[in-house]
């Protein structure tokens, strides 16, 4: 058999919007070698093996835009570059980080492809790409491949370095609401928004979450002491420090009782419905290993419900649900559970994060439930035997529509009493649609930083919006957490333009930062002398809580290497479209490819923003069709047809008319004498940008008079810093 190979020639992590996608992506240059002559339908047994190993591929829509579309393409015949894209995406989904976007495009060299996959975690996507290559080659050559072990490794990597599910839920909601997202570390600390408008989250806690409130919530007994006087029913209970005291407390309270650690999480060492002394002693020993203080409280009969309170409102409610497995007398419980989870994944939405065997193996209450049934994951249940795995954090039934208004009010009150802006409130009730007092129900616990996976939809009809509710809590109304951001791109004069625009905003009284080719500036103070026309420097500005505006230059090469440092902008300038030999190594070799690249600047202009385009460059002017916002053009020719057309349509234009600088919109025009220094190439585009950013026109002209050349300004700044 021909030993085909797939070689990964290069990988580029595009951290921001790029020529392929609005969101971060991994771009790989892939050589499929001899496989260019062998589409998928010519490889014996390949398609059945691939789909058997990764059944989730059946959900991929591909160009047919319906589930099963990709498998249809496989059966009809498609090339390995395209297959690598889809397998990488599916491995990301199985690792718990669904991405949903990919592209495979051939290059001018036969057998070489650009394979692009959206990513939320760089190291995970890189690993998925390599494992996808290995899996595809194994399927082609009919060799064994341990899919289960590969998925385990990928999930460990995703959990170790990526966002947790709660953080990911909020981040996804912020992205969908067009709110900027800036991770601060490899953990779960994330900035939402830019500059002075930013907010911070850490899992389901925010910069509004009080440390005192969090401490109160973690002390279960103290929380109940504060909640009970407000008329909220809580179970009677006592703190104990030894087994004898636990038994005495149980007898005082009256059986049945519950025993749990004073401080714990994820239901660890929680024992319910205990009816005798021996059960209490055994439960105390287990709970005491988790925390030195143990709570014994009255067992409340009913079903457990988790209500999510955001602000002063219950936004989600879930009833805990048993996950039941039926034995067949042959397979281990672990194998039966994997089969059941695969069936659940088949019924879930294509982008739903799948439940995994690790979710059960690592969850304390699941282990406890198995121990009580005399089982383990390696046990073989008898045929017909039902095994119950209860109270899993990711499994529940949506009951938000059923919650009685009085119960919702009590949950919100409890969160306010403790002082939490976001809280998980656990309520036990026989019927959540009836008042608690009428059925002997109670609030048993309140938690800071509640786990949001409980409230995430898993089926196609899921309707919870936990992440969206938290985002709107932080950014109410039309607030999107953005500061005015001016993006500068093009082939010429971009560094000088960025500096001058920043200077004009500074004169206007705005706390502005500038990242450009000759350094990083805060106001007129240069804080970094290195080239700052790149992603990292732009991000430094955007996380700065003192800034009200930012001007960021991005070169074409940086755009190809890293993507834009921001997701959207208020103003985008493109100065010119001229070829650059340095871009050829990225596959940008002609004007069409350069246009596709630099249109990225215009693609990300907000609907209420402005694209500032050079009307004297036909290629730049043609980018207007890609802008969602307003178009403002500039020209050195007052008789330019583009200027006349724009004004006739009521749009804005800045142009030179002999010795006057004209700021015009439709029939209205403001004319100012051109200053002597205006011949510098950066002045006209900078004037147009500043006007787009709402700087008064008289200040623009006077500011240009007072601004030295970029080189002189840099020298002065350096002398000042020294």
C-alpha cells in the first residue's frame, strides 16, 4: 500500500480578526503529498473507519448546510486538507471546546493547503491538529488508533490550561454581544471591555463580588444564621467537631438528618437521609476529612433545585436529575456509561459541550453514589440492574418556568442578605411551583461563583441564558464596554498618522494611548521605544484602566502573523494598497490577495463606527462595500469624482481645495486655512480620522500646526524620558 503522509509545514496562531475569521484561529500550511491524487472516496475503508472513530462528524454540515453534509462530501470525494480541518474541529468539540469554524484552501503549489480552524485555546488547537493528522493517516492505512486515550489527553489539556466551563459560558455570551474579551492569564481571570469601561470576571464571580460575601457563603452555618432571620426557611442544624457530638445533634434534631462539611464544594462528602447512629458516625468521618467542622442538619424531603440569581433576579433554575444506567451482565459500568454519553451527544446540539466519562469519574457525589450501591466504574452490573448516578453538576432539568414567584423572591433575598451579586441558591422542595412553607421545603445552601454548566442547554431545544444574564448584569442596556478605538492600516504613512491622531485626541482632553511603529505612548509620554505596531502592544493599551481612547497601528505583516489586536473598532483608516515582497511567504502575492487582507481593517468597523478611506487610491475606495458603518473619504483633489459623489449622497469628505482644508458633509462645509506644515503626508488622513473621532475641526487644524514630525516627536519624547 502507498504510505501516504501529511506534513505540517508551518503554524500561525492568529490572535485576533484576520483574513479568514473575525475570531482567533490557527492557520496551518499543510502538504498532503501523494494524497492530492487520492480523494476520500478512492481510499478503501477510510470513510467508514473515520466516522466510526468520530461519530460526531455526522453532525458537520459542511457546504451542504445540513447535518450529514460533511459525510456526504467524504463519500462523494474530498481532499485530505478539507478532512484535516473537520477532524481538528471535531477533536476540539470532544475536548469540550467547540469552535465551529474552519476553512481549507489550496495554494498556488499543488498539494499545499492553508488549513484554518477557529480556536479558543492555542495549545489545544495545535495538539488537535497534530492528533487529527495522526488519526487520518491511521484511518487511511488501516492501522489501530486509540481514540478514547487521545480524547482523554485532549480533555486534560483543555481543563489544565483553558477556560473552565463557567468562564467559557460568560466569555461566549460576551463575544456574541460584541463585548471585547481579553484573557489576563491562562486561568479564568478575564477582562470584558477595554480601558476605563472594562469589567473583570473570574469563573462566575465578578469585580462586584464582595470578598466578605464570598467568605460568608463558604461558611454554610454562618450563611444560614444571616438568612434565617429574614424569613427564609432553612433546615435546623448544628456545628459539631466529633462523632459523638454529631450523633447527639442528630438525636436532638430528629432523624432523618443530613451530614456535610462546614466548607466544601461540588457536593463532596454530603450525606443525605441518614436514619441511625452508625450512618451518622460513618458520614461524620468522611465529612471530617474534608473540613474539621461538620454540619448536622434536618433532612428535607424533596428534590434538589439549583436557582441562579444574577443581580436581583432568578435567571435560571434546574432540578437535579438522576443519570441511570442499565446493566447487561457483560460490560463494565464505565463502558456502559460511555455508550450512554455517546447517545446523549448524538441528541445534543452540534455545538453543545459533550458530557465525558471524566465528568463522572471526577465528581465526588458520583463516587459516593456508587459506593452506596456497592459498585465501581470497573464493576459489571447484572443484566437489568439499574445504576443511579445522582446530583451531577452538569445534569439537570430546566424548571425556570415552574418556579413559584415567592420562591424566586426568597432566592433573590438570600443573595442580597449574603451580599452576592451572582449566587447559586440550592432549594429542596417537593414541588418548585408551590410556596416553600406549604410543603416544608427549605433553602439548604447558597454559593458564590456557582457552576454554570448546570444551566447550559444540552438538547436542541435548550433555552437557558446564564452567560447572557451575567454579561447584561455587568453591561446593562447598550453598554458594550468599549472606548473609542482608532485602527490604522495600509501600506504608507501609518506610523506618522497614528502619532498625529493620538496627539489630536490628547489635545482634545482625552486620555489616549498610541501603539505604533516608533513606540508605545500614553498621552505624549513614550513608555516603550520598541516597535509597537503589533498585537501585544495593542493589547497593553486595551487593558490599561486609565485610558479613554486608543490609537493602534497594525502593519500588513503583523495582520498576517497575529491578526488585529482588537475585535472591533470605532474608526478604521486605510491609507493605501501597495504590494510588499515580504508578504509573499504568507501567500499574499497580488493586489487581490492584498485587498482581501487589508479589508480586515474595514470588516471590523462597528455599525455605529466610521471607515476612513483614501479616495485617491481606487483599491482603498473599493473597500467601502465591506463596512457596516459610515464611510468618510479624504482626497487631495477637490474635483475628485469620489468627493463629488460622496457629498451628493450626503456623506462626509475631507479634502484640500487650494489653500483651504474643507470638512464637508453634503451641502454643508467648513473651510479653514491650510497651515504651512500641512504638506506632510500624514496630515490629511490624520485630520479625517480625528474628525471621525469627533475632534472639533478648529482644534484639528491648530493641533496640526503645533505637531512636529513623527521623528522629531520621537526624539523629544526620548529626551524627556531620559
